[in-house]
């Protein structure tokens, strides 16, 4: 394999692979040409194109190979690296208007750098060496690596070993001198089909009885025994219909799939945890610390939606109305709050034992907590400004070429200097981002990605030093400490 340098190289690297993918009950012969899957591949490819156009933002010199690599593969060496990750993420959100699918892998890599080091420190294992060797290989070819953490979980009140079906969490089912075999499933896997490799990880704190579930390892996405079932998204079949008006986002979409592992082999050199159950919670917490502030990407997607809302207000002739302007100000305030807490978390990062940097945990959870709410309010305001047509517009076929096309272009016109076609396109984009396919990337991911809202609130409660705050108040008010 040659090193991937641009979009064309990337598309070539994922062509002609032997993947087992089911979508709507059928085997997918070629994901690159499938109309539902192709927009997600284009979004992933944009991460390579950005590195070509803006190398100072989206690429960085590898400390392992000495050559430039995509920033999504980089281990953060300082707070500036963490900040540039966020800046790149917002930019890609602006460019795609959806999920570009690479943040999970980046955040998994950064978490594993420190966790493997600390496992080795306690148990005299070789995981950190294995991890750096694997990372060097990924840098050499500039590949896409996805992080596979979310198990299907079954009965949430029970630990993995307590489940009636042992396979509801990914586990080791067999061992040999050369490696292990794993079985189970991972749900909601972002960009998995568009990646080259995935790293499987435990999804929660484990007990001593869960040692077989404490497995972290790297697996090629086309490994024997892996099956993908592509996730449905609202209105996704519009991309299979004639015309372009009803799609909303003409170029890009996200991707989620369930991944089923049936005795999939992981060689020893690609294993980064194997039974060290006491480090599972550390891995989960460090991964989510990185990943929750990575949701600044939603600020970039929000920029697109705010732009669409402002555009439709202009096309409707109400852009100078005071309450319209106030709603757009509110949308921007909410959007910048998401970004501000994310970059604040990055700029207050700290050095780990392994030498890489991790962002501030408390502020990362505050960032993600904002994401679970503010995106929905921005979406609500966008629909408010769009008007009822966002949910009841006639089809693109009727509008563009049907018998009623002439009448629709007459009656769907807004301001006299704006053609009806452009007005319809903007309305469809708002629909796409708040009700349709990319509402998954903007709204549903914002709610449940990197842990649902209560998970962030638990971490905020843990990380806030409430006794210190009480001391501040007591000192300034003159309250004396009780014996």
C-alpha cells in the first residue's frame, strides 16, 4: 500500500475490499458507489482534502516517521495540539454540514497512549510498545482508524459477565500463543465501513469476573468474521431518488453501523489490553474526556444551519425584522458557547505520565452538556425561521420537472429577486439538518454520542470541588469553621 496523500488516494485505498455489509436486507456489492453510503465516504474524504488545502491546520509532522500525517492520527504533545484539533473539527463541520467520522479514532488513540503506558507501569506488560508500533504503521500509510467502544449492553442493570447472553459485550472466546479470538457486537459505529482499521475497547467499568471483556486491540475492517449492518437514517433513501432538490445536503452525510464479530482474530502485536479489568474505567474516562470536547464539531455544523436560517430569512424578505435578527443572535450565542467550552477544555490540558496531553475533564463534560441542549434549540429556531414549508414542501420531481413545475415555481417564490429554486434548496437543507438524514449527525449524536446527558452530569458532579467553593463563600462572609 502507498501512503495516502489526498482524497483520490483515500478513495483508491478503500476500493475493491471484501467487506460483508447489509443494507435494507441486501448485501452491498460496492459501498463506494452505493447512493446511501457514498455521501458518508465523501465526508470522510474531506478530511484528506482539508489537509491538502490547509496543511498547517489539518496535518502535522509525525514524531515516528518524520513525515506529514493527518492531524486525526496525531498524539497531542501540548495544549496547542489539542486546540488545533478543535479548530480543525469546527472547520470540517462547516465544510460538510454533517459528521466526518474521524474524531472517535483520534480520541481513542490519545487515550490509549497514556493508558497503555500506565498498564505497563503496573504490570510490566508490553502494551505501550505494541501501541506505538501500531501507531507508527498507521502514520506510515496515513490511514483512517475508528474507535469501537459502544457495546450493545443488553440488560443495563447487569455487568457483562452477569448477562444471560455472554456475547452482549465484546469478549475473548478463545486464546492461542499468537493472539485472541473475540465475539460480540459494537453498536452505532461511526464511519466504520469507511475506515481502514478499528480499535475495539471496553465500554464501561469492569469487575474481576469480567476479565474476558477487558480487551483492547486493533483489527482491519476487512478481517475475517466481521459483518456490518448499515444503520438507517431518516430520509436516507432520498439519495436513491431522481433529482437533487429533496436530498437537502447535496454532497455529504454521516455513517453509523452495527458491527458483529464472530470469532475475529487479534494478533498479540495488536493487543493493547488483555484482562487488565482495573484499567477499563480509566480508558473509558480518558476517552470520553477527549471525545466530549471533540463535540465542538457541532459548532461547525451549527454554523451551516445558522447560515441556512439567515439565508431563508433573507429569501423570505424578513432579514431586517427585529425579532428575526434577535433569534439569529441567540443561535450564534448558543453555538459559540459550545465552541468556547470545548477550546477552554483543550487550552487547560495537562501532561500525562506517558508524555501526551489530555484536555480538562470538567470543561469537556460542560462542553458536551451544552451540546446535548443547544443544538436542539438552534434547530428549533432554524425551523421557526424557515416556516411551515420545511415540513410540507412538494417533491423535487414535482417542483423541477413534473406537470405542476411551473405553478410550484410561481407559488414557492419569496422575494422577487430570489428564484424559487434557491429558496427550495435552502429549505431542504434545513429539513435535512433538523428532521432528515443529517439530523442524526447534528441532533441525535449530540444527545447520545460520547455518553448520554446524565453521564456528563455525573462527571461534572465528581470533578467540581464543592467544598472549595463553600470555603470561598465562608471566608468572604466571615463564617468561622465549626470544630
